[in-house]
C-alpha cells in the first residue's frame, strides 16, 4: 500500500476493530466476525500449522489488543517505580503516549514559584517570567509549550498562571521539561534577558513526596546557582498549609491559612464522556491559582474547545433546504391551471427555487471536501468565503471550572462571530432592513395578486398545516393496515389498542383541516383559476391584515414539468363553500363507521361466547361457526378502511393545493427580491442555530443530574441570551440587523432528547430535520443516561429555547454612532429583549412557583435584577455595558444559555469573556481585590483567548491600537503589550 505504483492492484483492506477471530471446523480456516453485524470474512491459511500464529496475530492487530499490552507494561512500570503514593499520577502521565487509546487520562498540572532571582546587582528586582519547554527524549529538540505571566519587581515571584499539559501530548516518564527564567524589559516581551534555567523529568515530579519539587536555577554555563524554582504538582486532594509550617514560609506575605484545591477529577471525567468527545474537540486548557479575600487559594481551570457541530449541522440544514425546495416545486407543478397573473408568479417561483437548489447543491458538494481542522472551525479570516457562509465564524465553547473551599462550580459561554452574511456584504444593510424595504417590484407583485393577500402569520400556519398532514397521512395509513392485520389474527385487545391510536391520529388530522385558513384558501384558489376569470372576472378576497407577506425563504426543485390539471377540484365558476366542510367531515364519519363496526363485531362475539358457555355439548359446530365469524371481521372492516383512506387522500390533496397557493405569494415576494435574500436568511439562521445547539448540548450535559433544571427545561424551556458587542455604525449595522433576524428565527426551533443507537461519536451528534420555520433538533444521549431522564423527556416532549439579544457597542465606531449617528436599532433590540426576559420569568414563576434556581452569592433577587436592567436601559448612558453584565447575571440565575459575539468572536469577545470570568470569581468566589486585575491580565495575556487569537490570525496580538482603546470602556481594555493592529 505504501508503494506509489504497486505491482498488483489492491483487492481489499480489513479494519480489525470491534471484531472476533474464531476457528472453524476446517483445520485451515478462520472467521472474522464484526460487532456491527456486517458480513463476516473467511480466511484460509496455507497450512494447519499456521492457524495458531494467524489467530494470535489477528486478535492482537487492533487497538484493544494494543491497550491490553500497554496496560500490562504499565503495571510492570509501576512495580518497578515502587512509588505507591504517586500511583494515580504515574497512571495519568507516565503513559501519556497511550492517550489515543485511553481518553480518560488526566492532564498534568503544576504551579511554578521562584526564589532569590536577581539582575546583576542584588538590589535590582527583575520583572520575571518563566518559559516552559519540552525536551524530546528522542531528538533532544526543544519545543516551547507555554509561559507564565510576568510578575513585576520581585525576587520571589509567585506565578498565578500554572502549567496544564493535555493528556494527548506525547509525554513519557523520562520526558524532561525545561524551565527558563527571564527578566522582561518591556511588556511586549520582545526584549528580555536570561536569568537562569533548570530542568526536571516527569518522573521526578511524580515521585517526589514533598508538596513541591525544589530545583536549583542555574546560569547559562550551568556552573552557578542563581536562584531556586519550586514546582508544585496540583494534587487531587486538598493541600492545607497552616501557619507556622515550613511550607507557609515559602510563599512570602501569606501568613493566613491557605487552601489549594484541585479540579483534575470531575472536569476531566466529564469532558471525556462519550457525549462530550462526540460534540467538542481540540481542547485548549489553562490553569490558574488565585487568592480569595479569606487568603485561601482557589484553582481555576479554563478550557476552550471547537465543536463538530460547526459543519455537521450546516450540512444537514442544506440537505433540508434542498429537499424542502424540491417538494415545493413539485407541489407547484401539481397545482391546477391558474390565470395568467398567477401562472406568471408560479413560473417565477419555480425559477427562484431552481436557482436555490442549484446553489445549495454546489455548496454541499464543497462542504463534503472539508477535512481536518476545517471540519470544526472557521477562522475569522475565512468569514467572506462563499462556500463557508453557512458555517459560524470562530465557534468555540469557553468553560471555566472553579474549585474553592471544597466546592466546584462550572461556568460556560459560547463564543461565536455574529451570525451575518459577510460574503454578500452590508452595502444595503442587513436582513431586518432588507426584509422591510419597500420597492417597486414588490408593489408590482402585489398588483399581480389580484387583491388576494395573506399575512406572514398565515403563511406560517400554512407551512404548519402542510407539515401536519404530510406527517399524519402515512401514520393513519399504517394504522389502518395494522387494524386489518389485527382483525385477521382475531386479536381483540390489539384491535382496540390500534383503534385508539387511529382515533387519536385522525382527530389530529381533522383538527388541522378545520383551520379556517384552509377553507378560505380553497375559495381563493378557485378565484385564481382561468375558468373563474372567464365567467366572473376578478374577485376581491382579502385575508389577515390585508398586507402582502414578507419575503420568506422559499425553495425549489429544478425540474420544470408540465403542470397537470387537478381533477378533484371542479372547474366551474360557482363555488360551493360547504364542499370543504363535507370533505373533512367525511374523514371523521369514516372513522366513526369503523369504530361502530368494531363495537358491533365485538358485541356479536361476546354473545356467541355466552351461548357457547351455556350449551357446551355441540363443541365442534360451535367452534366452526366461531372461526367463520372471525374470518369475516377483516372482510367487513376492509371496505370501511378503504373509504377512510380515500377520504384522507382527497382531503390531503385539496389541503396541499390550498396551502401551496397560500405559500405561493410569500415565495413570489421572495422571488422578486431575488435568490440572494433567501440565501442570506438561510445562511444567517444556520450560523445562529449551530451556536445555540452547541450551547443547548453543553447546558443539557451539565444539568442531567439536576431535577429542577430538567423540570424547567420540560415545562418552560430555556433562555438563550446572545450578548452582542457590535457598533451601530457602518457595516456593523448590517451585521446587527442580520444577527437580530437570525436570533429571532430561532423562536421556531424545537429540541427533542432521544436515545442514541450506540456510543459511537456519529450516533451521539445532534441532528436537525424539518422545514423553514419548523425545524426540530434531536439530541441523542447514551442509553444508560437516557433511561434516567424523567418520563416527559423520554416521551419526546418538544423543548423550546427563548432567544434574546442584548447589544452594546464598545469600540470607536460606537462613539461615532452615539455622537453623530443613530443608536435606535440597539435601543429597540435591548428594550424588546428586556420585555421578553420579564415575560419568561413571569411564566416560569407562574408555572413552577416552587422551582429552585441556582444559588448565588448576590443578595439581589431576580425581580430586583430585572428592575435594575430596566433602569439601566432607560438611563440613555453611552456604552452602558452594565446592561450586558446584568443580562448575563439574570441568564445564569435562570439556568440559561450564554453566548457572546462580536464581528469575529476574537478581540472584543475575548475582552468580554475574560471580564465576565473574573467578575464571577469576584462576586461568587470572593476573588480578592488585589488579585482581580492580575487575574484579568493573566487570562487575557496567557489564557485561552490569546490562543484563540493566534489560531485565527497566526499572531498573539489583539487587533486593537492605542487610539481605539481610548474609546473602549476601561474594563474592556487589554493589557499593555498584548495588542497591535493586525490585518484580519
């Protein structure tokens, strides 16, 4: 296989995973059977003597066999090391090379302190930073891994930023880490001088029985000791340092009791569950230790991950759009002949759908070519890529776990570029403006409607009716077949159970058809036909508010078939308004006939059994008569079942034509605006949906054991709060208009929790189905987790999210907008979201008055916070970021999903996320005032967000300049030396 031109063609490749190798009756043969149920493979050896060696080789040629051998070697290594105290840690790190096959290994985390550092003369105090590098055991090459923050003007720096080495990093017990201390001369770290270095092996760190590994810091030639470094492994148990202990004196200025807690176990186990590994990938971890007001140490772990949903959901959405548009085209083609006006509109709409289908098929083809990191991450520099429009920009999860005073808490936020169509640009604004923009083309379409018009709400109801009847018709048909089979099997109990289900589904079907919109649309369709216009001229039929519908995302199927005339609707000028009532009433009456027949047959059978019990002598005659009567059950039910199916078919055909006619107008309006507007709305919705599903999955996984949360999810749904940092000036106005519509469209998305087929990653990924305005996301859980859920969730209850958007511009463009422009868009969005948030909380309290919400250290109740939010919005204060802080706090108190966005989720988003994390540490975990700014600088300088910047643009610089930052609110300004103008 390695040869460029093999001498013979490759016939077959066998992947020996999840399989069993068995001997056969044939002495020379072996059979490979796969757990998946795929066809087994028969292998015949050259001779019987080779069978055993092949049997061993094949059984070991898979990851399971390799894991067993590694486990055996691990046991031998542990016995040789003889370090019982460090067994758990050795197990975690000593075999880090095996993390590919054992994902449950914990990361290696340690802290660094220095003592006695100096620059030349002893009186000078350095600005110290320590670089951590990994020395390869094979090539001895040096690889920079991470560095601490800079601690100014001290000989004994205590670094708050720790070292976290991921379990999938290739380490062994003999791998050596080099620590190099530098004196930093400027805050950009571009000028620095060497202080000293030291190194140690992983084995040294894990085998030490002391709380810290003490190392001498050596000069460049290795001869002179220039200080001391203390490396402390962050234990899985609490480490208490009491006043008077030797360890306490190692940390200058700390005379109060200290507590350093670890977070290895719970976070790593949760992150490495099959569910989390399927959805989230490529984690970047950072670890810190901060001091509280009570002089205790809390350990903070920050983790940023990509999501495979970035591409998997857009692919599914594109397929849904294509299928929906193809159905719409077929339905339009199946519509009866129309008058010239309507015929022209139909032709335009079919062309519109055809263009969309062609474009989406091309995009889907390009999607399927994505490989590697591009499958889960779209960099900010790719936001204008034509074929990546549907993928969210820079989507990541940002998670923080805090362990302090033996209490562990999680805080999650989704960071994503504002859902917007950067490829089409914002020259003419965003969706909100474009959809409400009056133009002459739209007026010409309205005149072509012949005064028949439907509101957007009625168009939405038409989609719901179409979806309902399309789903219910096959269910009813299937139940009628089961009913006949039960009658043939003479199973009375099963017959009644099926009849009960059939009654329920038929009642749902009739309820959908009784919608007044369907009846009115029948008349409107009649007036739009050629025969009506020849006889009566034009009619004036108005529905709803009398206004034309907004452009909706209409769709198409590229085939232009000849339009066949529908025979089921009479072609005469007189329209019987009661005819439609008779159509759906026939369905109900047909069902009643079936129910009556089953009751009659059962009653007759009961009488037969009574007679038989009273005259048991003539058993043979009675049994023959009994069987003959039962065989007639199916014969007597068959014509009634056929009638029901025919009535259902006729009702579906008429309803489908009527609702297709209603949707024709919205599609015609979209066609007037062109394909671009529909495409834009679809793309923006796709980006918003990916972010929300990502947040929903994360929130669900973290709340599976919280009964109050599951009850709230089931009965009321979850708040989904988008925090926007876009300005209301220039192109970002269009981005905000796109984002507003994308967030609003999420109102019609529902979620369902399902049982996964297996624990394979592909079976644990959420899936999306449905049509525009009615999408459903199914979130699978492993069987053992799914079975622990409340019955309502296992019964397929539709779960809702309540999307909100709060936006406050913070950059220099917002300053221009507030002084010379217009901020009314931002004000309208924020006030509307505030009212929706208040309404949600009222509903929550009305439905679940005894619900226990997450505890908080804040003395304010949710009601007080909502009042404070209203007052902040009414203040008309420039760049009033308190609105964002209060909204985020309310969202967390209500178990909501938090999302933060700016143009690319890179610079302003990083400032917001790190600020929110430090504020949570201060407000909920009593982070000391002295450490607040240091903690904020640590996260912004060396944390996950700086890794995000480098990941996007290849540079560790936020894209700000000093002039811009003067206009930023102070809490949103990065540390000196971390920013510079970068072309993004």
